[in-house]
């Protein structure tokens, strides 16, 4: 499987565990993956997840697909659902990708899972922003991560203030207002 040919492309990755992820990936060669992640294997990076070659059962390009959700099969997928589960740190990585389509998918997932986020929200910002360390925990991907209300407000506010895409701005503003009203 030639992973390099998918660099910068919208793809559907099926993992060896049967999970399916969709999004625009970047290619990491073995040297880069070894240096950055300590894993001596080429990979595809779909923020915030790194898929090493041995983790991938198949990968197909979605560049020629055009349906009701553009290149995607749904308005959001497993990646966005996992980011909501993993918490505000992973949501931020999607927003930091600066990919408006991926950001809109994340915002749609957050909107549909608003109550889950609100129920898990804790006041304030992430401890590492103020120089504190995270508490020790088991490295378990299925564990729900913290949802810091201050982080969500900061991220959504940044999208409203600095994003050039009107749809992103409107969706982020709507979520920001919803969180503000819920916690008022």
C-alpha cells in the first residue's frame, strides 16, 4: 500500500480493527514518524489521529466522490465522535487543522452531542495552560477525556473572531451562545 499517494487527499481509512475514518490526511514517512512519534513506520495523519501502516486495513481516495456531504459519507463520522469522547484537547486539534470542512464536521458533531459535552464540562481552562501538569492516568483510548468549558469557549470564540468562512463563524457562534445560555 503506497501511503504517500494520499498526502493532502480526502480519504476513507479502514483500520485493522474495523473502524472507519474519513478526512484529509498528511503523509509521514518513516523517518519523520520515528522522530516525532517514536514509531519507525510510515503513517497517515488525520488530526488528531496517527494511522501507522500496520494499523490500516485499507485506504481509498474520496477526491472523486461528490454527494450530499461532499467527499464524505455523513455530516460527521467516527473521528469527530471520538474527539467529543476524548475531550476538549482533541477537539482543539481538529480546529487547529484550519480545514474548514473538518471544522464544520466537528461543529456539527458538537451540536448533536451538546448535552454530552455540557454534562461533562468542568469550569476553567486546561491545567497545562496555567503550567500545571495533568494527573497520572492509564493510557486508554476509550477513556473519556476532560471537557473544559473555558477551553470550549476560547476555541469557539477564536473561530468566531478569526475564521473567514461565514458558515464556520455562524456554527461556532451558535454553539458559543448555547454554552453561554446553558451555564448562565
